[in-house]
């Protein structure tokens, strides 16, 4: 009986995860999240200090 309950619980978890990934895929939510995160990532990227190398191989700031 315990094994049957465990199998049903695991089946329910797998079904819930499958439905969640199906919803994410159907509504393209991963790319919508990436588009929403772009301004935040640009702010972080612009905030960072850069180390650039000159043509002769020496670093300048």
C-alpha cells in the first residue's frame, strides 16, 4: 500500500512538472522573461568597469 501511494505521489509530481513546462512552452514565457531581464542586464553590464587591451597588448582602463 505504501508503494502504491509513493508511485501515485511521484506520478502526480511528474504530471504537475509536465503541465508546468507545457504552459511555459505554449505561452513562450521563457523568452518573455529574457526580454524583461534585458534592461536589468544592460544596467549591470554598463555598470561594470572594463579592462581593454591596446593593440600592443598592454592593458588600459
